[in-house]
C-alpha cells in the first residue's frame, strides 16, 4: 500500500524515497526507505528501452585473460583434431565446431557436441559502426547466439569486408565492452540478426536476379545517402532508412524506367539524360494514435536538363520491427 501524502518539511528526516519490493506471492508492494538507504536514479524510474535497427561489424572480446587462454587452448586442440591451422581469433570456427565426427574414442565424443560453445556464451559481442565501438550485443536466446557464430564463421571463410551484421533489438542501460580500454557501451538485447553484403556488385547481382533493373552507381548512391554504414540506428528516421536499405529492394531500381517522356525528348544536343540521386530527406508523417510513421523522400535530378523529381516511401517504426506502410510513390512537395 502506498504511503499517504505527508508534509515534506516535517518528515524529511524520516522518508527519503519509495522503494519497490516483490512480495512473497510475486505481487509488487511499496515500502518507505530509511534515511540510510539510497536509490540510484535509473532504479528509481527505469528508462524505457530504445528500439535499435543498426548495421555494423561484429567482433568478440573476452573480459579476462582466463577466457583468452581457454580460447587459445581450444584453437590448438582443434588444429590437432582437424589437421588444419586454426587461429585463436577464428571464433566462428571454434565456437561452432561440432565434435563426434573425427573421433570415436569415447561415447561422449561420438555424440554430436559443441565442446567450445561455453566460450561463445561467456564472450562479449561488440558491434562497431563506422569503425567505432558502438554497442555490446547480448543474444536474446540460443537462436541469436547461433546467428552470431554463423556470421563470424561466414566472414572467416569468405573474408568479405563488405558484409554487415544487422542487429534488431532494444537498448537497456550500459555495460563494459570487455576490451583493453574497458569501455562502457550501451547494451542491446538482440531479438534478430541477419547479414547484408553491402558490396555494390553483389547487391546488383542479387537484385538483377530478382528482376529489378539497377546499376552499381544507383546502389552506391543510395547506400551512401542513406548513411547505413555510419548511423547508430537508434532514432526513428535512422531505423526507417535502415529498414528500407536492407528489406525493401525496390528503392534500388533505377528511376529512369518510370519517366514517361519519349527518349527523343530526353536528349539535349546529342547528350543523353541520366537521373541521379541528389539527396534523401525524412519527416514524421501524420499517423493514427500509437503509430509513428516516417516518410523517406528520395530526390532525383536529371543530368542535362536539371529537372528534379522525387519519390517517397513510408515506414511504420512504432514497434521493434519496422514495416512498410506505403510503397514507393511519386512525391510532390506542397510548394509545387
């Protein structure tokens, strides 16, 4: 039961604040704190989680020397078992190794086991954005942990510097990163993770195979202006832009296929008109209660005539997982 209002001047030496305690039956009750007790601001009123939709590079850090030495020993043991040179930094290979195929010496090893999985469970997973450590990522379940391990193993085998780790989750407080500087970073509970190959040629090949007419230049301009490799993915506009970049391939289609003018009208003095992406804007759109909609506006310009035209798509970012509210459409500014 909450305490009744009191005169603060006469009771300041008796009551400092109100603490929340669980009762034996798991109900929540309140009690008055004694003058000797203190409550940290974040414990007094926990902050709401911040939705995160971010892309970066995922790496492993160990919080102490003991874990580092354990991983080194695992690499040596695995090298002997597989007759391959395994580096202590081949975390995907080590964490994901499944025993039982190379040895039948014991009933334990004859089963399908992952003897080095405990290292992954004790690791710190750090996400860097634009080469800056940005978040410590905590897997929500074994599913996300498997995704982390698979991502590392995939990068070890392909050596793809363009492969981005896309994290969807919620930021809760801060924690130490585990690196030598013992940096304190925002902590994110990952609810889903997937990889995105941001290489222009790889994206073009994938989209062309899906029947989308695009070019490497169009892809490069979009990824550069969407700023997906530099933003922290913790604002409504950044989450909307990142969602479109990774989940809505239609934005990569070259827009000249939608221009209605005849081809003869698109040349000037023998020069062919080309459309290029000039800038990208975002704005909060009108929406129903409890919904937050973001318009992402793509502004194009023709290379010879200078004529400008725009398209926009609307993303609902109300929940943890954004979704497309309205597809790419012609955008006409109110001033026109």
